C-alpha cells in the first residue's frame, strides 16, 4: 500500500467543503513496477458527484508476446473522472447536475455515498488502463525464438514428442505382461 492513500469516507470529503490533494509516491501491491508510482491526485465532493483528477506515472517490466523477451514500458496517466454518488443515476438526476448520459465524459462509476473513496485503487485502475492488451517489445522484435536448422530432424527421421513417452512406456509394459488392449 502506498502510504497516505488509505480509503477516505465520502462523508469526510463532503465535510471538507473543498478538494483534497494526495501526493502519490510508492509501490502498488497489485502492479509491481521498476520505479515508484509518482504523481498527484485530487478529489472534490460536489453533492451527488465526486470529481477526481490526477496525474501518475511509473515504469513496469513486461514480457513480449512474440519473442518472450523482457522490456520496460513507461505508464503515464492523466485523467479526470466524475463518479456518481448514490444509486444508478437517471436522466433527470444527470440533467440537474448539468451532465449528459451519452457524453464520452459521462459517468462510468457509482459509489455508495456512505462508503469510501479508495485513492490507491483509482491510481491502479488509471495505470492499468494504460497497459497494452498485446505486449510487443518494439519494431525490431526478433519474433518467436527459432531452433537452429541442424536441430530439425531430416526427412524420414522423426523425433517423438517427449510428452508421449509416458504413454509409450505404459503400452510397452502392457505388451510385456501380455495384456495388450488395442
């Protein structure tokens, strides 16, 4: 856990009457990284909404999906989000708050107004959204590791798959015992 990013009751944020700022500096348990996660986070309670914005960055070590080599990737997130406090909002509630449900900046998440805001979880989610679905080490990726050409069997010569050896051993032992069940 990053020190100082403990969950905060939403009622406490509401009582502030202004925004709260967190300085982010530390390691996320759920996302091992080469450098500490650094940045800032700000949350303001605005009645039925929680406005959260922040800027965080770190460097993670990933494995390339093509060549299986390791490479470093910088993750950087600059985000602003509105979180609805209460039951799923309807169009009337959103209109009162001056929001449009169809807007790309619309509400994506709801929190219980008697619950907590978890700043560390928010940081984790924002950085996770920056990670690629397919990990590639770069334009010059050598591709899948290949065996040297002399390791391939020549025509007519076959190399049995070692995973079948246990089955072959069982068949041999059954034939020696005279219990051949083809």
